[in-house]
């Protein structure tokens, strides 16, 4: 069967089982090309739901370099602790991901289950367990049913190379209403490079490092030290700039792997001119994935972009942006299409960034509402009302203090968010 036909059939079959999509969802899943050195397989282990793929295995060619950023939560999951320790080598041969169970706050047994998962994978692939990265997402505090994973493992190994990116993205979802994927192509020197990524996330989104789960693969040849720098820089401008509900997950994991199969000249630092296009393309993939997570925010109906400029530093600007983005009062006002700009001023004030209210300006939908510490003369809310009826909302804040700037993304807060989370375990 032709690969494009296989893609269409697998996508159509899995879409039949999807819950109602977020109204902010992209029209379709992108047609992500293969990445040399990566093979994918999915399986239904019945970890939480029956008859849905909840296990993803990605194998990586020998010599693959890897970089990762993980949650700073004090109650990080066992897979996060495993990956933190082993990704320090800068190498990886496989990635095993399950949904439906976070394997977090599961005591010593949780780590034993991670070791089993890595060992089971390593034995099948004839590599070291430390070369297997493991990630889990789902309910916290419940033991991982490794017996169910073990039962389908032969099938998983036997189907390597048969899964599409769409199926891989679907297998790692929990309360997501649509799978998230992105890709870009670029050049390093004269060599064409492919970058492909998938992510999951819908609730418990206030990354203190990355997003809930994000895995990005490239065929570029990049040393581990350079890959770490490139990865960290892209994370800071994407996954660290989103929030849905101000809650940081125990499982946040963002991993970037480079198989080296493209055979480009190896860069010695991230600042090399030859890497400029790659850094930009990678950032675009990360921003694409991060904003898809926000657009799938539980119960979300409006996608909100917040631009902050005039701060004393970029860090201060992001702090202000996140204070606005995480404010329940701001988010509910936007859900109700209420142009209550006073709530934005409140959020700026609580951010703990340096602020002089006599210099502060606020705009919504391109309309200047407040300038230099007070409401603009003659302003009426009716000029902003039409903008708030749309699905994409823009908020701009100028602090008037310096050159620092940041862009942050969030969504509104609706009654549906309460329903989803009240029923999450039932």
C-alpha cells in the first residue's frame, strides 16, 4: 500500500474515535515527512482506555545525539528522574512513551517500573537501558500496569516503522481533543535538513521548563553540547511562554534528538552562521507545537496572544506576560467577551516586575485603551467588543521602561474547563 494511502486510512480510522475537537484546532494534521534514522510504532496496551493506542516507541539510529529539558516540579515523575540522569550522556537509542498513567508519586515501585520499561526496550533493540528515554502522562498516583505493556511489547517491536506521525501523536494524548504535530525543512550549509515534532497537552499547562510532552526529531548531525544549547534557547521562547491554567505538571518533558543521517558538516557552536536557518526552523516547530497546546486548552474557545514591550529585560517582560496570561480574572473576562482592561492592569501590577504606572499603556485588538497611567480620553468599550467576539484575541502592554520584550500565549477560562477536570478520573 502506498505510504500516502496508509496515512489517509490511519488518520481517518483514528479520527472516528476523537472527542469533539477544540474550535481552535488546526484544520488538519500536517503531512509530516519521514526523518531518516527514526522508526515509529504504536500499540494499544489498555493502560486506561481499551482499544486505543496508548504506547509509542521511537527507535533512533546509532550515534543519535539527544537533549532534554524537564519539569522543575518537586514532585516530578519517575520517568522524568530517569531521563534527567541518562540524557546527560547526550546519546539515545530509543524513546518509549505511554499515556493514561503518569507514573508519578508512585514511590520506589515507580522507578522500578521505569527501569523495567527501559530494560525491556533495550533487550529488544540490543542496546543499553540507559540509552532508552522513557516518558509517561496521565493520572498521578496510580501504579503503572507494566503487565499490560509487556503483553503488547512483541507486537510493538514487530510493527516498528509502520506507524505514521499522526498515530504517534495520537498515542501520547490524554484529554487532548486533537493530535499535535509540526515540521519544517531548512539547510545547514548545502544539506537539506528535516525537523519533525509531536506534542501533547491540554490541561495542567504552565510549563516551568517546557510543555507537557514534546518530542522533536531531526536528521541533522549536531554534537550533543550544541544540541543542548539550541534546544534550551528554543524552549525558552516557546514552551516556557505558554499557560492554560497556571499548573505545572509532574511530567513535563521536552526532548530533541538528532540522528545525524543528513551528513551535514558538524557545527562546533550554536552561534555558527551555518546553524542560523536551523535555529529559526527549530523555533518555528516549537512555537507551532506550543501554541497548538494552548489552542487545545481544556474548554478553550479563545486563543490569546499577549505582547509585552518596554520592560527592563526580556525576562521581566515574560514575567508580566505570564502574570496576565495566568490571571483567572483576565481569562474569564475574555471568555465572557468583557473588555475589562482593569484586570490587565491588575495582573501587570502583581507580576513583581519593575513597573511605573505613569508609563504603562494597554491595548486590545490594536486599540489603545490606557496610556501613561490612565484611560485614553474618549475611549469606549464598544470599539473593542467586536474584537472580543472573535476566536483570536490580542493584548499588548508597553511598560515604557526599556527594550525588553516577550510574547506569551494562553486561552480563556470557561465552564467546560471545570467539567473536564471534575470528570477526569471517572
